[in-house]
């Protein structure tokens, strides 16, 4: 489904974690990480155990220039994935966090 259709569904009051996940992924794919993070943030409020949403939320935050928010999302996602036995999402978020750790000195130098 395209973004316009998904947005119309949301406007019609059909809010759900799955719809918000779809919107978040679509906006991230469309290179709009701020909108993506908004929808993915709502998704994890609606379903805090949605490990794939935590993973994408971290990606959206990182793409939007918010590495600390990305770290927090992935750390929360690791906890969720671990408790659900979602090993694939857990492994991916561990990789993302390691990459972020390697980039952090450079990110801090830019900020300073």
C-alpha cells in the first residue's frame, strides 16, 4: 500500500500498531525520518512488544540525526526481542548498537 492510502486509513480512525508500523516504514523508505519516527513511536506505544518497530524506530532516529534516541530505541528493542525470543531482531539491533558505538566518537566530535 502507498503512503497516501495508509494516511487515509489513519485519518478515517483505523489507528493500530500495524498501520503505524506500515506508515513508519513507508516514510523511512521515502527518506522522511521525522515522520517515520513519529509513526513508529506511536506504534511502540500501541504495542510495546513490537520488536521490529523498535528496530525501525532506531533507524529512523539515526537517519534523523538523533543517535542517542536511536540507541535508546535499540536498547529497549533488545529487551523486548530477548523476552519474546525474537533472535533475528535481537541480533540486528546488537549490530546497529555496535556500529553506533564505533561512530559515537565521530558524532561527538561533530557536535563539539
